[in-house]
C-alpha cells in the first residue's frame, strides 16, 4: 500500500476536475468553509500526478471562499487514469449513507449536557437539530389523540392508587400535598411542567350537558390564592433548576395565579395566548375566544429548544366550522377570523348556493368531552413540550384531568408524571391512554 504524504501547496497550483459529477451548491460550500474555520483544514485534498483534484473539490471551493493561499494536499500517483475515474466516483458514492439516529442523538445530547451549543455545527441546520432533539417525528398512537373514549368498565380506582402507564406514572392524589408529590416522583426531578389547574370560575357547562364537576373550581379568593401557592411550592420542588412551566389560567384570577410564583423560585417570563376557533358564550361584553398561559421557569439555567421563530399567540389548527350536538339542539359555530356566527337548529343539512359562495359546509366533530369540559387540544400541549424539553425528558402535571399532557408526552417520546385528585378522572386518563397506545396500565401494589 502506497503511503500518502500530506504537503502544503499554493492553491493556484491545484485544479478542480471540470467533469466532476458531484455537485457542490453554495450552501454546502458555506458549511464546509465554516467547518474549516471552526476546526481547521484537517482533511487534505487528494490530487493526481497532474495536480488535478481526485477528491476534495468541496474543500477546494471552501478554501477559495475563505481566501486561503495554501491548502493541504496528498498526491495519489499510483493509479491509472481509468482507476482515478472509478475511484473518484466510488469515493463520492460510498460516502452516501444513513445516520444511526440513536447514536447521533446521544452525541448531540452529550454536547448539550456538557454546555456546548449544537445549533452551530456545520452541516446541520437548526431544523435538523430540532427534529433530532425535540422529537418532531411524533410517536403516533391509535386514532385521534384528542378523543376521550366512552366509559367501558369501572376500574375501581381509589385515592392513593399509583399506576404505571408504560414509562408514565399516574397517582390518584392531592397535588397540594408534598407527600403525594414525593411519592409520585420517588426521588426523580422533572424537566418541565405543563398543567391546566382549576380556574376557580365554577365552570358548569351547559345545563343539558351531564359532566363531572371540576374539583376546587369554586373557592373563596383567599382560599384559592393559598391553594395555588401550595401547588407552586410542589411544582418548584418537582422541577430541575431552570425547568420550564406552562400554566393555563383565567384572567379573572390573575392575582392567585401570578403573585405566588416568585415566592417559590418560579420566574414568570411571558403570557402566551391560545386563540380558539370559536368563542365561549358568556354574559361578558366581549365573548372569550382566548385563554392565557403563564410561561416561565424555575430559577437556574433555562432549557430552550424552540429557536427564535415562535409567536406568543397560539392558534388552534382546527376547522373554522364546528358543530356541537346537544340533547335537543345542534349548535353551529362559524368563524370567519373577523367574526363568529352561532346558529342553533334542531337539524341541519348541507347547503348549496350558486352565487359564488362556498357551496358545502364542512362540519368537524364536536370539540368537547363529556368526561372533561375544559380539555385542551393535544397539539397545544405539544408546542410547549417540544420547546422546553428533549427526548426522554419527564413532564410534570399536577392536574392531569383527562390526560392530555400524558397523551402529548407519549406522542413526543417523553415521560409524564401526573397527579389527579378525582378517581373518576383517573379512570378517564387510564382508558384514554390504553385506547391510544393499545397497552395496559399497571397498579403499583
């Protein structure tokens, strides 16, 4: 085997092969130039006895872009012209291979854990890094992730029951109790929190809807303030330093939701807005079509995966026409982005018009749950989880409700540790997860 000797040459004495079949677009040359600038010119250009480049045209073009006067080369003069052509093609072709994404993610995670940025690695775009570290390829379950199945059997759940749902954990317990939270976590700290506490607005829903009452949703203001303070104390204890929190809340109870945060080392950063596709009928002068979400993090170095392309207004990506079916009436919500029209009718049918207007009304399934009247869409929760956690991270939810955070974590290859006070809602969570995953929950003895 011929020993290659690397030597420095004047760049003007090295010539690219004019019929090179391998293309080098400008963005690739830019990436190679960045690599040379960051790490040095560590791979020499391979040339033949006529100083014609066999392999390394991309590095040659990058050197030109960097205005380098000299480049490292290795002379391969033992091959015939035919062998050089074959080798040039073979070297480019065999370099085309797929990544072992598990090992690639391990390398990227290792760099991040040691304090290095992974967003500036030449050859990887921010989108590439997002997809690898944030699990943008969802772990699809069975059917609609927002669907809550009808009740099939009584699980016989009681207070204190602790369940394993795959890697997830669910405790039927009190989220104001430090002992219950400690039992759920069992010495583990969570990477972030996404939760939807009671709003203390005594939500009842429609008179005809037969829904379970939300616990702790009608407390005196001072009592509710103390209630939220206990919750924040436990959230802070559950989170790693810098762990993010997303807390859905009501504007009318802003004091109880915002003021106790700082007492428990939780730093409020921004208020996000979830804009719905339809408003909620109320006695207010302006009908509510939004819900605010408190965003911040526990004191410490914040973890952020979301880049700089996010908006503080979150739009629900659902159809603009929605039908809710009650016992006697069908309510049709039509949102044109500028106005919302509500029509209540005993029956409805498709409408045809020949005046240029849309001829067919597309009605989505009702976005409601008999089991949980204020359920959030899974995609909404996924937005926060993607931005503030990495693959395998643990998401804490002290008000698991119908299990939306659990389903979102399942879909993004994260783990959810959650509490739910109501045995009835724990039943809902377990049935929803079992139907979505096809797996069975296990009760810890």
